[in-house]
């Protein structure tokens, strides 16, 4: 379900009060863990931190650090923050240090909290070089693929972007201060891609960029030899959080072994200062090596203990529940659940090694969820009894069990209003006690979405965007404009529907005119396949630009409106072309 769909449902729930679930239980008293609040206080206030003679960090302006390296001839920007407006504030502050020109910009990796502010540093029409590892282009395919909306929803939940700020909502992201939906997320396609390393001369100072896969396979580090400053992206950070070998959000390009190898690589530099993508800079050679070494041992331990547990026949859930970091290997450094929780990371590592099957053969023949729920509810004395037990568990503060019971009721009846109320408020109950900012944000957002309890600013923002789109050209995110056309061809492909079969197969050629790319799609029995003209001549050809392809694939415009666009033309059998698009699912 896309974020847009989720929010639409919430709007409907809010506008029609009859749709609002009945209150079975009162919302729990809001609270925040003191430990988490103390952790979050580190990210305030926004300020410049001088790391060394040539390196300054704009800290706390946006979710991640913006690093400025200054040479005689100009400055280099390593990472751009998450929003243009916040990045502009950071740049204004950095400009109090120097007015030298920007000689280059780099992304430490492709995540939006490091790329979103780029337009603040590279204005329209400027030819400032933008550096990134070559895999940045591969990642663009991931974040524009058919699963991108769900991925984005997970990121919105994780970061608490649609939550109110404060005791009832978000207190930050674990890796940075509170951020919300407001502002502009920009993206520019890197102009200078490299494979291994590249050194940029800033005049009297150099910055070496080198491949160091971490959060993503396009991860890079930056080394300023003259000041012995190492920037490590999100792979080693001073935020007291676990090395992120995996996340519930999930990334195809995150590889635990490559991540650990990069931490190992960082040891080679003998740096005097370390600037992570998040958190305060670390100063002093000994402090830097202690942090890198402990992060390496913790990462290696998580990986190998998971492998040992797999070897011992443990399931993912058993492994995740039991794994702890021994204090003996951390050299006094703190690694805690403030960002992604350890048990989530362990599950992810297990899953990437062994897939979904945990080794209990019952999993291979398990009852479908709905059947299991029916039998379980019956065994527990019927639906009324289960509801009573859920309410009792909720009253006792046994929120996890209350949510489990409510979930079984919802599997049987997704509109069960009391169960919805118990589950959502149970999630809140867990969230208010959590030391993990991500866990808190995930649970509180999910609860709000379940009950249609979304802030009016979000609802009006969404509604306003939809209304303005009726009258003007829809605004397309930079990321989609930069993404490969093949991603949007895939989005079009998954609109095929076996419940809408046609009498005959129809094949169309799609030419993306401004990219000089062609695709041939054949719709057969409600399944769309990629085809080749040598095997089957297309019945019609659709010529359109990348922008129109996005609008079509994302159903931001109807097929008829797409045909009216200047950049769109067709040839061949127009009846078959119409039939082809009529048989796709546009819901
Ligand atoms: Zn980050």
C-alpha cells in the first residue's frame, strides 16, 4: 500500500466520523524514556564545529552532518543534509567562515538524509562537480522501483516524519534531531562517478574519496591527509548506536560483510579526527581508533554469533531474542538501541544469510494466517473472550500481549473497532517506554495511521497537493526524474491483472524519447512480459518522454490525459493500444 493510499484512508477516516473506530481503551499516558531524551539532547543546537584547520562540520541543522573541507582555492562539501532549506541554513553558517567557491560536492552514500540538500550547494545551471561511487546509479533503480512507495513509507515511519513533535510524538530520529515532512528534498545525478578512489586538489589541501560500502554499496569515505581527518559516512558514527548491518526498512545494496570490511579499512588511515555521517566528531587518535576498533568488533561479533546460532539450529526469532553484545568487547564504548534495535539487525543478518525459512519444518506446512487466527480464537474461548483478555492485558500494561491478541481478532475481522483501538494504543504503550527512537517512531506512526489520527498539517498538505495537481503540471520528485526509465516500465508492468485477461495478446513498443531507450511489453493472459521485436512485432508504438512515463506509471495522470501531452505520440494500431491500457489495473 502506498503512502498516498494510507494517507487517503486516514483522511477518509477523519472526514467521516462514522468511520472512526469506537474507543475500546483509553490512549495510554504519553511519555518519553529519560535515556532516549538524554541521547537526543546531543543533537541540539545547530552549530558549526571546527574539527581541524581545514575541516568544519555543520552539525544539527539537518538529520546528518554536512562536512566542509577548505583549501586555498575553494571548498569541498561532503554530504548535503536532508532538506534544501536546512542545508541553506548550514551553508549560510559555513559562509561565515569563508566565501571561497565550492569546488565540488560528494554524497557519502545515496540515502536521502545525505543527498536531499544538494540543490543548496549546486544551484540550477551550475557546473560544480558532484562525486559519488558508481553504484549510486544502481541505487537509483532501487528507490524508484515498484516497491519504492512501501520503502518510503517505512522511512517516513522510522524517522517519525508525520508525527507531532514532543511527548505524544517524535523526539528525534536516534541519529539526528526531530525532522518533519516540511521542506524540499532535492536530488541531482552525480556527474563524477568513480570505482575505487579519486583525489581532489583544493589548493594546499586534498580530499581523497574512496569506496567504502556501508549502509549501501555506493558508500564512500573521505580522507583529508593534511589534517588527518577521516569522514566515514554512516558506517562508523559517534552516535552510540549499533553498526547498521541490516535494517527493517531493508536495502538490497546493504551487505553486512562489505560493511565490516569497510570498518576494517578505516583502521588503515590512523586518523586523528573522525567525522561520521551522524553525531559529534571524534577527536584524538586514540579515541578514533577505540571507536573504529570497537565498532569493528561489535559488527564482527553480531555477524559471527548469528552464523554460530544458525549453525546450532536456532530460528531467526530465537537468535534475535538471545543475542547480546558482551561488554568485554566494546572497550567502554556504548552501543545501544537508540537507532535500529539490535534484535532487528540480527533478524536482517539471519535473513540475508538463510532466507525466510527458520528451520522449523512446521513453517513449511503452517496454516494460513486467517485460518490459524480462527482456530486460536476458538481455542481461547471465542472472540468475546479474546477481546476480554486483550482488554485485561492492556489494563495491566502488558501491551505486547494485548497487541498480539488484538491482531488475531483483526485477522478474522479487519474492521473490528475495539481490536483496532487496543492494538493501536498498545503500540503507543510500548513506544512511550522505548529507548529506541526508531521503534518509538515506527509504533506511534502506525498507531496514528490505524486510527486515522493524523495531524491536520499532514492532511491539509496532502489534500492541497492533490487539488493543485488538478490545475497544474504535477510536481515530480527529483529522485524520480533522475531514476532509470526501466524502474517506471516495471511499475507499469505490475499494473497487469490476471483478472482482466484479453481475448488476444497485445504487444506495444515504448520509446522513451529523451533517454533514447526502448522497451517492448506484451500483455498475455493478464501477465505482462518483456518481449523482442524479433519474436513478435509490436502492434503499436508509444513514444513519450521520461517525465510522461513517470506520470503514467505512477497513475498521476490518466491514459487519456497522457495522450494529450505534447511529448507523447503513438503509431500503429490505436485500438489495440487503448485496449492494452484499459486492461491494466489503475487502482
Ligand atoms: Zn544517514
